[in-house]
C-alpha cells in the first residue's frame, strides 16, 4: 500500500466526480469497480457534487473545499488475491475513520483499470453541520502512519515510493534530523556542507533565550553582538534571514510574532544587505591588517614599567581557558565569513534573477509587439470594409481620442458613424447596395476591434515599462554584487578564505578538551555549542581511525593470501 496527495487539488466537485465516475470523454464507466459514499443521499456524481457545492457555500473563508487523495495497492498483493472489493471497502472505511472524516461528505471510487488497484477519495472539507473546514495540516504524516498500520493489519505490502520517502524526509526535517532536498542540492552546487534544522523544542528554547535580544537591539550591529554572545549568527537565505549555530538553522520568523525581516529593517532604518556590505568591509579590513601591537622595546623605562604593571594586573588565564578562547574566536571568525559568503551568494542570485526577469520581459516585448501588429491590421481591415477611406477614418478616430478621450471618442463614433468619413456603398430610401449592407454588418464589430487594438497598445506599454524596471533592478543588483566582490574578492578568493578559516578552526579545536569547555567563562548556550562541535570532531576522528584500522586489516589479509 501507499498513498498520494496530488499537489494540484481539485477546484470543482462536479468535474472531479464526473472524471472519477468515468463520465468524461475518453474514459469509460467500466473503470469503476464500486462507489462508496458518506453523508450523501446519492452516489450520482452530478447530484452528489451539487449537494457538496451547496454545503461548501456555507463557509465563506475556505477557498478550496474539495480535497482529493489516493490509496494504492501492490499488484503482487492483487495477484495473490489479497486485494478484494471487501478488503478495499474495509480499508476505505478505516482510512475515513482514522483521518477524522466520518462526519464529512465524501465519495470513494475504486478503480480497476490499471495494474495498481487504487481508490480515489473525494472529500468535502466543509463540515455539513458546523460549516468549518477540515484541517489538512500534516495530513501526509497522518496518512503515512495510517497506511503502515492498515498494511500490517491486512497483511499487505508497503510500497516505498517517492511520495513515501518524501514524507519520511518531511518527518525527519521537522525533527531537525536532516535538511530539505532544496537545501541539500543548493549546498552541493555551492560546494558547502548542509545544515540540519532546529527541532520544535529547540526552536521554542531559542525563542525564549533570544526574546530580550530581539526586543532590545537598537540596530543590526547591536543585534549581531547580542546573538554572537550566545553563539548565534544571522545569514541571508532566499528572501529572508536564518539563525544558525553553525550546525543547525532556524527561520527568523520562528522567533515569534513581530520578529520579521522587513520589520527589523524598518525598525533599524537600514537594510540587512547594506549592513552586511559595511560589516564585510570591517571584517576584511580587520582580517588583512598586519599586527599593530607596540613593541615595548620602543618605550622608555617609565612607559615600559607602566605597561608591565598593567600586564601584571591582568588575570592569569589557564592553558585550557586560553585554548577554548582561541577556538571560540576561530569559530566565530569562520561563522562571520560564512555570513559574508551567504550575502555573496544572495547578491549573485539577485543578479541572476534580475537578468532572467529582464530577458523574459524583453522576449515578452517581441510577442506583444507582434500581437499589436496583428490587432492593428485587423482594425485597418474592418475600417476599410466600413469606410471608403479606412486610413483617413483611423486618423480621425486617433484625433478624437486625443481631444476628447477614449470613452467619449468611442461614444461619438457609435452615435454618428459618419464622423469618421464617408461609409462604403449607397443608400436609396430603404434600399441599400451590397457594399452598404456589408459596411453596416461590419460596423457592429468596429468598437470591439478598436478596444482590442487599444488593449494590445496598453499591454506593449506595460511590458516596456516592466523592461525599464527590470533594467534598473539589474543595475542595482550588479552594483550591490560588485561592492561585495571588491571586498571579498572573486568566488575563488572567497572559497580560499573560507577554507583557511576552516583550517584555523580545526587547529584551534584540536587543542581543546571537554573539561576546559565545561569550565570556560562563556554563556551556557555557547558552551553547549562548543561542546557539540568538540564531540562531533572526536566522533569523526574515531571514525577515521577505524577506517585506517580496517584498511590495515584488509592489507594484512591480502598479504597473508599472497603468501
């Protein structure tokens, strides 16, 4: 067994019911094995759909009352005689009950026209008595558990298809165990490691810990310092921000009501991208400046004694404390450059997106121009069939629009056709020539052709305006990207910088002990992060040693075999 919830949900009960009943052209009613209904007086697709539409109309808030999902069975089970109509009816009843749909109007169509026996569930989300919508939140997770339970109860196979694997992935993502598919492949393209997501409990804890920081911060720099004290940094991602501890991440919007990207930008009076450009300059300058500490040999005796006195008063740090501090600095330095890299990727993405939009609009301009030419020829054609001088009639109409406006000019032409010039043909009393009859017949469509031509003109004008806007966006995106590029260098330079920061962090981590981390004078959150990084490094080191040992063992075995 397996389930599928189509991404494209139905917009019409009637069309869905007719399709599932095989009453649509190209299908046959013979595909239906049986029909089950709940809370409906009939299984006639038209009548049942009308009742469901009337019930759905009782809710003003629900915009998509029709709900459709599929339960499929393994062909091997069908060949073994396990998927009988009785079993399918029983499974349908159990799915309805366990999904909490027993009181809703629904129809179940069992189809037999494919190798995979399957059932379609067409559900009205609006409750027939309370008129509230069925909540589809996490319906995939519910169906995953239900399908597993029913497969075990009825001795059926579980088909682990893409939908099932995707749902498992969603469950793991929600628990913070793995990144999304999009994040995984984007990280692969960028040549970086993926990060998992914070679990729900961890997000709640993070929200409580950072509540005062988000409310009390006065600007982006202040907020960054507050978060950094707890080992959290902000990074650009898509159209918003994420918070990360280096290994896991959470959306900014997860931090509660009022903590929104645009809201913070308005409150601080500065865009995050502008702040990061300024911050990148500071990081790069600090990172590349030579050591400017004063050599005490250049001081006189009094100055030297003063400096030595200050140094003597400094609290003595233990080697373990110093190692933790060095690792803390190296880790945050790496994370800060990670922010730069994220901003760099975002700026480059904005350039690509803006250029694609400009290219699309430029192609659209060609299509709109062709359409305008077609509508213009159509207008000229009908004017030539109504008036003796079609070109002159069009010129007069253009002048009327310029003088009186579009609507008034159209009204004047409708009231007096001769305002545009002499009409083709001749009228003698009640009799008309063939040309006059043709002119009268085509005159009825004249205003419509003019409106279509006007619409084409407006469409082309709108597209040209969009092209100008797109060119401005491209120019702005290129300027922003070039600013970061001047600071951070080429992608290769930035990648080399990131690799060096990773090496510095690894070297600093190699001198840290678990005991020193626990005794370090850092915030609880930061100590937890450093301890997690240390434990991960130890596990990787142990795994590498095990691989080497297995390699030696295989080598010894091969040597013995050769002997």
